[in-house]
C-alpha cells in the first residue's frame, strides 16, 4: 500500500458519523449552560488560578523555614539535649569548669574559678588518649569540645558522653560517679594542637 | 466553506445572529465531533463536548480575531474542552482503560475489514500522533496550523507525521 492510498484509506476509515447532531443542536439552543463535568471544572480552575503562585510562595517559605530550623535548631536541640546552660566566657584567670551530669545527657558550663561538687580538677595534660576533638563546636561523638575564646587562645573541655575503654582510671572513676568537672587552662594554639595531636 | 465566509459567520454570531450560529454548526459540528471522539473515544461524551464547544464559540465569538483561521480556532476550543472533560471523567469515575478505548464502529462510516484495521491501528497511536494525522489528512489543516494548535514545533509535527505514516504502512503491509 503506497502512501497516497494509505492516506485515502485513513480518511475513509476515520470518517465519523455524527448521529445525534440535531439533538445536540437543540440542546445548545435550549440549555445555555455547559455540561457540569466540563466548564465548572475549568471555571473552578480559573477561579483558583491565583492560588498557584500563592501556593508556590508558601511552599518556598515552608521549605526555607524547615531548612533554617534544621541548621540552627539542630544546634540548639543538641545543646538542649546536653543541657548546656552557658557558653564559656572570656577567660580572666584562664579557668573554666564544666560539670557533666548524667553522662551523655547533660552538660552545664559555668564560669567558675574553682572546682565544684567535689570532683577533680584536670589540667590539659591529663586529657587521656582515645578522646576525640572537634574544632569549635560540640561533637556528638562526645569526648572533647574545643572552643576559642575572644583572646584568641584555645581551650579544651572534655566531656564524658562516651567512655573509652582505654580511658585513664581517673576519668573512669569520675564517669562512674556520673559526675565530672573538667577544668582547663586557656591554651595557646600550639599547646592545644599538641594535646589534640597526642590524642589522635 | 472558505475561511472568509466562516469569519463572517463568527462576526454575525457575535452580534447575536442565531441563524449564523446554526450555519456554523451545520458546517463544523461533524468536525468538532470527530475531534472530540478522537480524544474522548466515547460518543456520548463526544456529543457533550460538541455541545460545550459550540456554547463556548457562541460566548466568545466577540473575542475572535478577524482573519484568523476559524477551523484552527474551533479545533483548539474543542480540544481543550475534550481534554478537560477527559480529566474530569477520569477523576470522578475510575475509568478502566478498556472502557476509555472502546467506541462503537457505528461511530464511523466505513466498516470494511481494512477500514476497521486502519482505525484500530490509528487509535492505538499516542493521542498527539493521532491528532497530527487526523488534523492533516481528515481536516486538511496545514502543518503550521497543527503546530499552532498543538503547541509543538513545526519540525516536530513534520517529523512525527512522516514517522506515523511509515509505521502504519509497515503494520498494514506486514
């Protein structure tokens, strides 16, 4: 079958029979209303067409809001979970204390020149091996939190979120008592690095 | 009927001339029915579509730009109405694909075996392909007009038309 014959056959095959043409015309003249299934829907869509850009804007705000909450809220949630009530302040005498209560659940930081609750003082040199350090933020791995103070020095605060089996006995003891206070000195960058390097 | 005469009818309809409307209906109702049937594949829905299409033509005749191709304009209206109807039907009644695809052979004039076969093959095509084919072969629309109505590039229309014909030829000759 060549193309022109095919085209002719297509025309003939698909030639429709509009049986109820007259009835449809009568219906158009009598009922000046479109069939419900058709126009009402398209009219509804037209009426609510303005909602589409509104929906896009609201969705964008929602997504941005969620993103901001995750980025910022996650930080706060982490701190809230760990119950960090205060951030370290500028060192005056260079000593800060952090009390950990109920291991892995809460930590409070206070500016305190002396020990609290009868727990031991630790100088940075007592930071045991096996502890991890993070740079400038709290770490969920737990062991060390490193902060910079406004004088530009570094200090290291240990936490007791997780117990390393190789931790020194003094830490183990403290952790078993579910309470630890770590006192740190303000360190120079080199001293902090040395301690951190000795840890890794 | 020439486009010029159709444009005159549209102008008269916009002035409320019912006779002009009847003439236009006589001229184009079968065309609109064919378009509707092609998309909806149900003669009852197609009749509803014809009803709504002409109602829309009557209500928007005043907005018709004189000189424009009337058939393309009517085709576009009928197509939109049919597609809307199809979507609404699909939402309100879970339609079985088989129901959508069936229509009576009484809807068509030619009933020979070849005609039935060709019709079956054509209705197995994708909707847009079928539209391109029928718009050009049955309605005599130019490819540029088809491109405007369907909103697809002219090159695509040409390519698809040739591809469809080759495909049909292969299947029929097989």
